[in-house]
């Protein structure tokens, strides 16, 4: 065991080397705690009272890998090369996240991209063509300001931990720079969770589009994120539709998690595998199909649960199916003993009609250029929102404080709302 005097001599040699030798930097300076980056070796020094004794720890990388060494699917390689610009590499400590991040940096550099890194200490094993930046005047925020002037195609942000780091990552991504962040997480969805509360829900897929989970030096899970407006899985009422961030397995496209606002909180809900319909539900579905196809052979039926079914039909069939003042559909519900929701087939928009709107108290009132009793379908661009029957004076009222009302107001502001018959 080395004596205290011998350890102090080693520390002196290390600090002298940091001052005079090339490729050696003092990343963290101080008497009780210092970190020196000497080539590819990181040396951490601790003294009392920070530690209970003098300690010197030297760490060097075991291996340097290229992206080809990971045997990743061609589909992921194509996504990295063409469309993914908000990437998180997640995994537990010591799992090989930074090594994988360095391999992606080298991959982008070989394709002619300008690549920089933000790291403290600067210990990513990358080639000389990739400039490694540390904290400028003690802050990555100043480094980010500098990088926005340099305008790299991609930036590797090693160790995104603090709220400030997540904010900087988001700001740089929204500024148009491709970002690859390294995040500690024991599970791939935990990496997404760490962004929640720090940025608005609707901005998450614009900042973070791909999550790569690395464990034991191998890529074990890949997620991609997408924002849609629909009813969350498990909810059956159409007026519960809201913005939902879908988290899907990249290789199978299987939906595994949904992120949406519930009450005042943003929640991440795992999506259970679809259950097979029971024998009773199968029989019920066949009976409902027999009844519905009296109106049109192209009608499709989806069993939501034992008490509710969604019937999808062409736009010109819906009025006949619902009947005057909903008489026909009410009779069918009583006959079959089940709640029936009628929706248009999204693939058939029908005829677009003009409309006017005004705000009256708690409602948005639409006056549509069509006949009384006509079924009209509301869309945001080509995405179906809801259907309604034209009432008195060919008007429809939508409550402003409902989820659909908020979607409608947002679409009106962006001039994206369309109505079809």
C-alpha cells in the first residue's frame, strides 16, 4: 500500500503533466477534488475532507468499437442515416452507452457530417476530425451558444443528467441541430420519463424521436415516438380524444406505451397486448354484423367491450343507419342490448362543405352549409375528429372546455379544421 507521501508525489506528477503535456487537460480543478484527462485516461483525485483519505483513480477505455461491430439491424442504420435527429442512448452505468455514442459519432463523421461533442470530462474515444467541447466558463449553456454559431450537423451530449442539461438538449434540437444524448436509465422508457416535466408533452416527439437502450455492450431495445390525436387505449368515449404520444417498438411497430395528459398530470401508461375476443363477444359481433349489413355490406364492426361496439360506415350510409333524430340507431341498441357508436371510415372523407363559426359563452357554434339532420364529420386536415348531426338552423355546438373543443379551437387557429358530409 502506498503511503500518503507517495500518493502526494503521484498527484504532483499528474498535475505537472496536465500543465505541460499535450492532449492533457484539467477538467475539474481544486485541492480536495480534481479530474484530469490524460489522453484516453481519466484520473480522479480526492483528498480529505471530501474523502476520508487520499485516493487516485485512473480509468481508461477497454475497447473502441465502430457501428458495424454492434451488428445492428439495417432498418436502424437507415433511420440513423436518413431521418433520426433526436436520439437518446440509455442504459445503466457501465453498460457501454458512451462507447456506442462514440461509434455513432464516427459513423456520422464518415458520411461527411460535421460532428461535435459536449462532455465533461472529455473522454469519448473519437477521431481528430470530431472536436470535443467541455463547459465554457463553467456551463454547458455557454458551450451550446458557441455551438449554435459553429452550426454542426450533429452534437453528442455525453451524460445528460441535470434539468439544465435536458433544457440545453431540447433548445439545441429545436434550433435544428441533430442531437444524440447519453442518459442513465435502468429501463428504456425511463429515459423518456426523465424528459417529462422538463418540456411540454406535445414537444417530446419533436425533440426525442428515437430511444436506443444499451446493456452489457449490446443494443437491446429501440423505441420511436410519434404524436397523434385520438382516444387513449382503454377509453371508449369519443370526447376523451386528446394528444397522445405513442411509444412503439422500432423493429415490430408494436405499441408499448402511451403518454398523455390525465387531469393535471402527464402519465406514461403501458399498453397491454390485445386480448382475443371471447366466444360470447365473437357471437355478439357476428349478430351485430348481420343487423348492420342490412344497411350496407361494407360496414365493419369493432367490439370495444361487452357493452360497446364501434360501427364504421361510409359517409353516405351513416344518415340511414342513424335515422331521423337517431331513431334507427336507438332501436338497434335496444334490440341488441349494446351501446353503438357510429363513425365514418377515415379513408372516405366525403364532400367538403363550407362553414362559419362564432363563440357564444362556453360554446363554439358552427353553422354548416348543409341540410337539417345531415351527419357531418369534423377533421383536422385528414385526421378524423368526431361526427355530429346538424340541428336547428344547421348548427352544431361544441363545448370549449372539452378535449374535442380544445382540439377544434387549436385547429381553427391554424386554419386546419375541415367539415365533410
